[in-house]
């Protein structure tokens, strides 16, 4: 992804899982020298999940980052997982990228 700017967005019910918080912190630390993660958009979800996701996208567009990485607030990942996603994203060939994550 080079020098592109990334916003990490997540919806939560009022709190997040410890594994999520640890994963987010480790990813930010690993990315510090590249400086791609420019924004964190955490938003408390409501019963209207679709509306909350739309609000997150609106916030992303206002921040003017190039990519939005939406992560569930109960997920865990490693900086290597983050790099794998970043490596395969391409604005022309792969403008939307999804992943299937298993609990561990």
C-alpha cells in the first residue's frame, strides 16, 4: 500500500474485547514507522447496525483517508495479518477486500 492513509473503524456495544484492544495497539506500534494508520474511528453501535456502519463511512469520508479497514470489536489479529490485507488492497484491481477470521 505504500504511503497510503488508512482509517481503522470498529463498532462496539459500549466496550471492546481485550484481545481487540491488544491487537489494535500492536498494529499501531508496528505501523509507527510507516505512518499509514492515520485515524481510528470507534463508534458505539445501536440496534440499528446498518445506520451505525453508514455513520462510520461518513466519518471516514470526512477524514479523507484513502482506505477504511472495518474490524469487529471482538476480533484479534496480528500486525502480520494487517500487512497481508494491506498488501492485497489495490484501488483499481481490489478496491474492496474482505476476510474471514476465526477465533483463536
